[in-house]
C-alpha cells in the first residue's frame, strides 16, 4: 500500500485536545515525505428525532466501487458506528478511542468495511477485536509523543512544585492527596480549578498561578512538577464512558518526557503492559500505599532519567513512522 497524503482536521478543529494529533501529523508528514492536506468532507450520517438512521449505506456502496492506488492517513478521534469520511475506501484510519461493547461490534464492522487497513491505537482494543474474530484488516499502531519533546541527557527542568496535576485527576487520587496534606502540610501541589471558561491552575499554598491555555504553557506546567498522577480512563468513575476499556493515553508519555515521577491507578491489561506502566508508574490501591510511595518520591532528588530516555525512545512519533512503513509493506 502506498500513501499519497495525511489528511488533517487542523482547519476545522480548534479544541486543545487536537493539538497533540497535529503534532503527530507534522512528524509523520516530515519522515514519510507525505503532504498534509485539509479535511473538507463532512460526516455522512443522518439524525431524525434523535435517532440515527442507517441510510448512509448507499453512500458506502458507491464509495466501495472506487479502486484507489494510493491512500490517505487520517486520525479518527473516536470510532464511529456509521459510514463517515474516516471509513472511506481510500482512507487508512488511525482509531484513537474505541469504546464499543461486544454486541455493538457488527456496527463497527459495517461502518469500516470499505477500509483496506485500519490502525488501532490501543493494544487492549486490538486484542479484543482479534478475540472476537474481527473480519477487518486491523493492525496495532500505538499512540506516541512528538519528537519535539525528546528527553535527552542534557534536558533540565525547573522543578518548582512537589506535585502537578494536569487536567482532572482521579477523584480517588485527589482525595488521597488532600488526606496526605493534613499530616504533611508542607507539600505544595498544583491543580486545575473549577473555572469552566479557562484552563486555570492554582497552588494549594498560593492560590491561582495563572491560565495555561496553549500547548506550550501546558508542557511548561508539567515540567515544573517533580511528581504527577496518572490514571487510565476506564477506572474511578470512567467505566461507563469507556465500557471498561483502559487504554494508555499520551499523557503518560508527556509526564515522562517532562521528567515527572509518576504514581497512579490502572489495571493490568495488554495496553498497560505494552507501555510498561508497572515499571514506570507506581500503582496505588490504598491510602497506605499512597502515603508510602509519595513519601519515598519526595525524598528522591531526581527522576530516573536514563530509564525514561530508554523507554521514550521506543514511543516517539518517529518510531511510529518507521512502524507504519513496515506495515504498509
């Protein structure tokens, strides 16, 4: 299979969650020597009185008649259950989030049946599909972190805070932290406030420290913390949203690239094994363990840089570009 371009949504999506996707696209475009083009298609789907009607099948049948000689790579943030621009015959979709239940799989199979190749980011999801005899041509293509954040022996960060909590931390972990603070009042941590209109962060010691709206500000915030928390999305209240799936998100890679020591909560599955969480992130199952681990980490003078460098070298976007070359062969 040969690529002809990488289709990007950067002219249509201004959400901050898409910035990391655009970083992947830039690296892949550079290494694979493929131009970036901009998505002008609209999803093919019909909604009447709140119900989705599966009348996109006609469009899908017409689409199946074409025989492309080259393909476009496209990151699909969430797998759809109906035919869209991301499941056209000439698209190789990279599916980021996949939360289908077993009984819903026929909808996924139907929606993506025209695709000659589908890249699945989560190894847990890939294994789930294989176990359920997925009839589509799927390959595992894990998420990554852009090479622009490459950690090296010369990397230095100004670690101003004991703990930095990006985004919305697990309620279990945040409650543990507040309990810890009662007996360790000297700890300083940074957390996101309840301001829904801005990415505002505050210190438990000094109040609001500012807004961190840009990607650069976000990365700078991560780099300012010695320790951070990471939890997979399907625990501590996320089970319903993910239908029990627990993929490892890029935030874990971002924390390591920022030189943070990591503690959190996650299950043992093929995705957490692939990303070696048991080696790099202390798994917390009780307050007693939380207190012991945090005490130990606060006593450490620095993070294990050599281990982080070795690990991250396997997960930069340039490594995924090389993987994609081998898959396409």
